[in-house]
C-alpha cells in the first residue's frame, strides 16, 4: 500500500507542476481534474491506512478551493470585498475608497470564460470590460496608495523609508504634509492649501534655486492627480489647481453678467 501512496503522490505532484506553468484558466481546469471526487476518494481511503496521507489530501482540497471562482459584492461567499464592491458596475465608485484601500482581499476580476460571469450575455461582457478598465486605470494607483498607507500605520521607530511599490507605478511621495486652510473658488469649488517638506534634491538649496527647480520640474503640475494619505489609513484624492483665484465676472447694471466658457 505504501508504494501506491507514493505513486499517487507523484502523479498529483506532476499534475501540480504542470498546472503552475499554465495560464489561470488552464490551471484551474487541471486542478479541478486532479481534485475530482474519484481522486479524492482514493486519497481519503489511503489516508485511513496511512495517517501521513491526511495532510496531503487536506492540502490538495485547500489548493483546489483557493482557485475557485469568486464573485463580486453580496454574491461572494465571504461577502463584499469592501464598501465599493458591488455586483452592479453602476454602483462601483471609480476612485478607491478608504475601505477598499484597507481591504486585505484581492479585487474581483471576471474570468475569461463567459460561463463563469455573474451576468449572462452582453451584460456580462460589459461588466467584465468595465471592471478590467477600472483595474487598468485605478488598480495601480490603489496599490501604490495602499502600500504607502501600510507604511504610515507602522510605528515611527520601525517605519521604513518611502519607496515605490513593485508594480511599475511612478509615484512621488512628499512627507509631513500640513493643511493650512480651505478656500472656496467660484468655479473650482472647494480648495485645500497645503505645505510639505521640500524634496531631498532641493532641501539644502536657496529659495531662488528651489523656485527654478519647481518651475522646471514636472511634479505637481496643474491638473496633476494627488492623494493625501494619513497614518490612520485614510486617504482622499485631489487634483492640483491654479493658485490664481478665478476673477469675478463683470457687472452690468448692478447685476453679474453671465458668461459662457469652456475648459479643456
């Protein structure tokens, strides 16, 4: 009986090594074939006689379960991944929320197999394309902010220096941000005036040299996308705006003249 256990173990090991070399869809198919009821029945029968086989059987079941298709929102067996994880794409916020940044679970991404979509037909195709588009445009941003939030929540004496996450995203981190005041612009709405430490490249330079450096730098240009993250794990997104106040419209006969304009 011992030789049979070894042969079955080698068979599953060869199948697992083969699965690891394939793409996700093919890998799941191989795992399902390896973990079919008949194979598990054989392993469990052997496990009754060989106690050491029990661990192998349990590990195999666990691996096959981990690769099962999950679903979004309330359709997931574990519940929503976060507060903006919904089955309906129209309920999903485009920018990451604080709860999404703090979620330990991976984002739900639909399978290539239409049969595994939670919506059939064209609705399923549209759902998949929208989720993949959001992941391509926002996913790397979410991961970069999540990486920095985790760093900030560590105690100061063990906190690692800021660095870029290993996802190919180019991000610049400015430290010790302080909010000075809030302003309300006629066209741009609510604005926040903030200050932060000078970058190391210009920290020891004079005022004129720093001004020239910022003028030639591409950092924090108008309309640049920025995120304010705190050590509490919260984050909020802004865009850089022109500090010049919007001029008041001309008055005519004591009333404000309405002007029509467009922005690029």
